């Protein structure tokens, strides 16, 4: 190696930097949180895609649609009707806003009917349940599924921001009044709002600016467009941008408020010492609207994600992402403060901060028995009593105490007898750990009887049970059914790899496994996909070698003598 000095070209560093062409990559300037590109794309996603997020397991919904919450809500309405009995000829009108999969409504009505039969009351026979969503595709899916057949349901599309205006299947717009119960599960977090704080020169709100972090050549390759064209896509809220959010960076800053928000002064005064105050203007407006149209003895029940106490304000962000959707944190303390100040009853359950999803009950007047039933059903003690057996079963399973797991799951099922997600978990245990495939089949079918529409996971469990029972053709048909729900589900594709192979179609088996590898972004099934792919390839190689050996023997026999 030579030690001679190296001659370097000496340039003016400032001039070098000046000569670099730094293309601006901002595609949208500062906008308030629920007006920024990410939020608008989320709203477009819900409007156009409907229930796709549930089918793909991108958006969590089992906690609100598994059956347990429906049973709690049914018991609450029954207690409310007992406390303040409807008139002899009075209809019991129920409204669900943003119903999504519709599973909450279906399971609610089944449980409400059971409670009425058991108690000898006629409330169910007088019930009219309006199940609504802002997405026409969601409403169309309910109709295609026929999932409300035989139930006292009116399906409808919510009109604009007025939750009480419903366009029915017949195209008639009804505006509901005298509603006895309103349910809003995971929906007020999708309503507009803002994030504010007390600034040195007056109120400030959080704004978001959007940049592309990809290099210009990457933009051209992914979008077949330059940065200016992407800006135009952002301006038009082009849904195609949803698939490329990972190429964007979101810059945040507090700037002076952009408009005169309702409840702003009240929110600033309430959270004057908070670093940020989430102001759910859309949720508050929605609640005022439904409360004004509520039956004098009725109630509103919401269940959502959010903050439950002031101590959470510094750490909690303003929004949370689920798949291609964005949800805003719900400020439960301010909701309670505002509506109690307006003379309404606004209750949260005891130890609400410990619950995975936060309920809140609103009523136009104090409802003693209804409020007591709400606490009884939705408090932390009630939740832990119901979910505790399931959690105990999971811990026993981790510890290898299989002999005790079954009893724990039995107690969980007794506490939550109509929860299809719990039944699915038990079926998984029966198949994977207990190796009782017939019991697993029965459990999976019981779960599917409750929810045959929105869980490829349940169909895969049934297919797994049939496969383990050597009923390969039946298992294959079940896996194909799962694939119609979620085309690129890696677990389904893995299972199809198995059944195609068992049915003698090696080409489709390898195709399914290859697709599974391509879509398994998390890598959860990668090892199993690779193992099955390797086994099939080895089997094909052996088969080829055996064929060649047979041909060689045949050739030798034909030329003998």
C-alpha cells in the first residue's frame, strides 16, 4: 500500500450545496387534523370500501361485534324499558349509527328477544331497529348477506351529518324522533374534531403538513407520475394514495385556530393546564342531535377508543390508525363535563380507564335503574368477571396446564354464551392443543352459525378441523369460502396449498403457497408456507426421479434379447 499523499479536489462546500437540485416534496401544506390528507383518505375509504376492513382483519371489530357487547346492550335496554315502560301501543325505536358489519345489531336483537321471552315482556315484539351506515356499499352488503332476514330491522344509509335522517332501502328519507335507544360503537372517533391548546396569543390548533419522503424517481415508478401530479392527487383526495401512505411523512405544528369552533372556549377553560385538548366537535354535535330527538325515557350508549382521565393528556396522541382508516381520540372527560353542564345525565363506568374500550351513557334525565344497570354491566368488575376466565385459560395454556384450560374456557363460555370470537378461540384450542378435531369442528360451526359473513378466521378453523379428520374435499371447499372473504389472507392460502396438494393439483398448490408468501407481510406464516412449498417440491422431484427410473427400466426391457 502506497503512503504517497492523496490529492483531493477542494471545493467551496457552500457552493457545492447551492448547486444541488433539492426538489420540494411537500404535497399538502398545513391543515387542521381532520382536514388533512390522511384523514380525508380515511373518510373516503369508509365511504367507498364499506366493510372490507373487517373482512381483511385490518380494522378491529370483534370487541364490539363479537356478541358480548350486544348482550350487555340488550340487557341495558330491557332494564330501561322495565324502569319506564313504553305505552301500550308504543313502538320501541332503536337506532344504531355507523353499524359497520351489522353484527352488533343482529346479535343484539337475538339476545333482546331471548331476554323478553325469559322475562315475559313484550318489548321485542314492539321493537323497530334502524341499522344505518354512511357507506352505501356497507348497506348493500347487509342486503346481499340477508343477515337481517326475519328480524325487525330497517336498513338505511345515514344522510350527511344528520344521524337521525335515514334513507331506507325504498329510497324514502325518514327523520327519526322518539328514539328509545341509540348505539354508536367505534363511530364517534370517526367524526370531525380538532386538537387545541391555550397559546400565548390565543387559542392554537394542531395542523398537519404532508411531505413525500420517497425520491422523485421512486415517485415516478410507484405512481407513474411526478411530484406535481401527486400534489394534484392529494388535492382531489385520490383514493389511490391510500396504498402509499408509507411514502409520506406528516409534520405537525400548533398554529392559530383556523375557524370559530363550537365549544372551543369551554374546552380551553376545561383543559387550561393540558398540553393539548382534543375537541370532538363532530361527536358533541352528534350527541346533541340524538339527545334532542331521544325519547324522554331513552338513552344513548357509545363505546369507543379514547382518553378517560386528565393524566392521559400529555402522552396520548390525537389519532390512531387501523389499516387504511384513521380514528380520532375521544376526550371522554370533556364529553362528561359538557353534557353534565347542559343538564343531561352523562355516566362513565367505574374504573373506565382500565377497560379496553370505553363506554359512556347519556340520557335526557336521571334514570336511576338504567344507570345502575349500566354500572352493573359495564364496570371493570363486570368486565374482569366476564373476560377473566378467558384470560385465565390463556395463561394456563401458556403454562402448559392443559387439564385446567378446558374448565376455564367452559366458565368463559357460560359467562359469554353468544360470543363467536370466544368460540373461535376455544375451537383453536381444541384443534391445536387438545387434538379433538370433532369437538373443534362443532365449536367452529357454532361460531359460524352466529357469524358466517365477516370472519375468514372462523372458516379456516372449520376447514382445519375437516382436514384433520381427513375430509380433504370438504376442507378445500371451506377454505375457498374463506378466500372469497379475504382474497389475500396468508393463512387461507397456506391451507389451500395443503388441500390442492391432497386433491392432486400440485400446480395450484404451489401457486397458492407462492401467493401466500407474497402477501404475508408480517411473516407470521412464512415458515410454514416455505416448509410446505419445500415438501411439495421435494415430492415432485422424487416423483420425477421415479418416473425416469421406470422409463429406464422399461427401455431396458424393450431392448432385451
